[in-house]
């Protein structure tokens, strides 16, 4: 189930998706493992999700899902999508946002650019200068230079098209109390925003302490290819933390 196989299937799936969704009972279309006899086969297919399978004899020829499309096998799977009721908990009973300053940098902590961004409606309610806060994902090493870098998202470190290499970063991010005068830790080096990548790396200042670990999770042992249905963990500010993506800067 390589990325190359998935990439080869995607144009076929995109081309036929609207037609498949228009058929009675179809609720979704995706690329996933084909299931046979209740077990995954390990073969990627175009999966057509339905609320309930019906006998082929009850379907018209126009409503039948082909066994394959342009050489790509298909699969029909029953899935019922249900709206989930939000689970509310007292504020002191859930994880709080970590706004702490870390002399030794690790993954899973607050960071953001030192610079501000001018925004105006409809992007924000009130026009003005804004600051950005996000999460330092992990500490990595540049394969070319050997430099230690902080890995994060484009939308955290670069934010928009006005970014430039060399722009300074703070830890914690400014909306979390970071001070550009005393808490900068490195400079934005590269950033990419595309269909497949939302990433940026920040070269650490010389002498800045760091550890190859993620706060509250543990050490980073290496890299590995992602596997379907693999369990993952993350440490980051919750998306509905109350700060929003942008927090208004107190500086002019």
C-alpha cells in the first residue's frame, strides 16, 4: 500500500467520485483497503460507502458499482455516519494550554513568529496587528547541513506569503506571553505550503539547548512509514482552545 499506488489511484477516484455519490444509498467515496470476508486484503481500492448493502438483483444496471474502474478495483462497505454530541467537561478537568517557557526545547510546546501581521475584516472582526501562536512539533536535523531545526507548520512559522528566511521565532509564542526581546530561539529557514505539505523548519540559535523528545509523550526514537489504522499521539494546543488561530497583539 505504497504512496505511489495511492497517488496512481487518486486521479481515477477524483474523476468518478461525483458519479458514484449520485447513486442511491451512497454516502461517501474514499481510497482504502479492500475488505473481503470481513478481513482487510492489503489491496488499495476505491471504496464506496453505503448505509446498507442491498442484493444486486434489486439494483438497476445504472446503479451497480463496477467491480473495477480503469483497472482499479472497487469495494462497497457499509458505514453509518452519525453526528456526535459534544462532550462538555469542567475547565479544570481537561488539559490546559501549555504557555510555559522551556529553556530546553522539545516537541509539543508553544512557539510563533516574533513579527506581527496586519489583518482586516472579513479575516478578523477588527483590523489591526496580530500575532500567531502554534506548536513546535519536533526537533530534527537537516540532512544537508547537519543543523538542528525545529519542525512546525507553514501556518505557524511562515503564516502567509509575506514570510522570508531569517524571520525570528519566539518560545512560547507571543499570544502565550513570549517576548521577542528575550525569548527568541531561532530563525525561519524553509517553508512549504502545498496540496501535500504544510511545513516549516527553524534553525536553532547556536548553543540553544534541545532534546529529541515530545513533552508529555517521550523520546523520539526515529522515523517510520505510516500504516493505515496505526494509533498516533499528539501534543498541541486544542483547536477550540479559545485563542483561535490568531490572537490580537498588545503591541502597536
